[in-house]
C-alpha cells in the first residue's frame, strides 16, 4: 500500500472508529493535530484508536510520550504503521 493509501485508510479508520459523523477523508489534513485541534479528540478516543490500530495493523501503540507522538497526526500514524505493521491482505 502506498503512503497516500495508508493515510486515506487511517482517515477512514478514524472516522469509523470514533464515529466522526459528518466528516470525510477530505476534511482531515494529513498533518493536522488529532488532539487539541478542531477534531476535538480526547483520551478515550486515543484508547479506541489504539485498539483499532492494533486490530487492523497488528501494531501496539506505547503509552506516554512515544504514544502521544504517534498520535500527533494522520501522517505520524501512517509512518508508525508503515514501520511495523502487518498490513491486511
């Protein structure tokens, strides 16, 4: 999967997992902050997203500062997934 394909898939995962009604992939910029920004995500959303990423890609998101860095944006999640994920077949 290409980097842009991974980013698009992560955006769809965000929308579906976090029930971001009324949002589309085009509404989420690749480098937009996911937390503390206009999406309004919180710590419960982070937990739900971590579970979804582990289920979908086989990657575990660490706690603490490292996990916060991974969840900085769609682009940072895509880099993390590309570095260690088992992509779906």
